[in-house]
């Protein structure tokens, strides 16, 4: 089982507070770190979270409003000063690359490792790794903005050890191959892995909204997520502001999560006007029970679906 956890490095919208930094989320998957947005000063929380300086890393920027991207330069420089050597891949709309290049020129900004920038021009699959992919979809914000989806591929079904024994297959390497869905040959006989494993088991799926109004397009994109991290800048009382500034209210977000059939909803990106986030939480609970209000430095483990865990015991 590969570890999968979400670490909140900044949960405030627009203006930081003493408790909340600007938008940034790290997803730790095994030995890799995926960062979504880099609000100003986010590297402090990154260091406090002890996420490591030299791990394989990809950074995704949802849009180029300052509270989502001004911390990018600080993070890159801090990692360089702390001795990073591995390259970093950065994904964002074309102006993200311009932002980095312009600052490198003005600040004589030196990085000791390679930066590979991918310009996102359209929706679709951005990353295809061995056992997961990352997709993007247009968000509905005041400027060009992207939402992201991390989707693990299906895992092979549960291996039937008893059956393998009955067939006289020796334990060890051959079991491992069958377990991973690979057909083998034993004593001149072809043995098909599918006859020794149960149905394939779904991987985990995490959605990251960035700044957006709820939309039909996103509803389809985020359907059946195990965890959906969605912005909830305002409560319903400020709905006019939410519409005007292309943000969402807690009531809208929770209805969206219910309609998208997600298992867990995590709200983030709160306006600094809310000292008491129970207002947001209570409003969200009207539509959706399994809701969490993100705090900076929160760590949320993402597990396989419940019935999966029962059958693997
Ligand atoms: Zn924004």
C-alpha cells in the first residue's frame, strides 16, 4: 500500500492571518511530493511539515493571482539554498513560465537544480506515472484557472493463495508475478494471473478545485472523488460577493460535493473576515455530513475505500 496524504500549507484567501497562510497544498504520495499552489511564504509551513528538501517534486499552479503563486520563487530559492539537486517540474498556464523567467532576470535568481516548466494550454492528462495520473480541467474563475485531479490506476485484485497452493505452484517469485497480474509458465503450462486474482480494486482519487465557482464541467470532473478539496471563500450571506469574484460559498460547495458523489469534502481558502469557521462548517453540513475545515499544517490520510480494506484483511 502506497502512503497518500494531504498536507495543508496555507488555507487563507487573499490576505494571510496569524493562523492561516496563503493557498498551498502538498500531496505526499510514497516518495513523491505534489504541490498545488504556492501562496506567499508557504515554504515556512513546508519546512515545518518536514516534507524533505530533495524528494521527487512536481508543482501545479491553479492560476496566477498573487495569493496562489507569489511564493513560488521563495520555495524554489529556499530549496536551492538547502541543497536540493533533483529537478522540479512546474505546471501552469503559460504566464507562469514568464513570471519565473522575468524574476530570474531581475533578481539574478540562481537555482542549483533544473526547473522544467510545462505550459498548460488546455484540459486533459498532464502527468502519466507508473501507477497514477494527473488531469486538469478549466475552473470558472475571474482569470484563466485550472482545477486538478490525482487519479491512481486500478490495483490488481486480491491474490488467492489457497488456490495457487492447490495448483502446486511454488511460493516466492511466481506468486509475486501472479499477484501483480502477470501470467507465468510453470512446468510447461501457461498459468493466467486472472484465474488467481479477484476483480481489480480501484485506486484513490483526489480533487483540487483552486479558485472557482461550482460548474457542471467540474461536477463531472470531480465525480466519485475519495477526497475533494474545494474552495469555500464565503458563506451564503456573502453570495453576491462570491458570484462577483468567482468564488464559492460553503452551501454551494457542499451541494456540489453531494451531487458529485464524493466521499469526503475538505473546505479551504477562507476569507479573512471569518474568525469563526463554525459558520462555514455548519453551513456546509446542511448538504454534506463528511466535511472537514482545513487548518494550516493539517495532515489528512487518504485511505482506500472501506470495503476494500475489509476484503484485504
Ligand atoms: Zn483567485
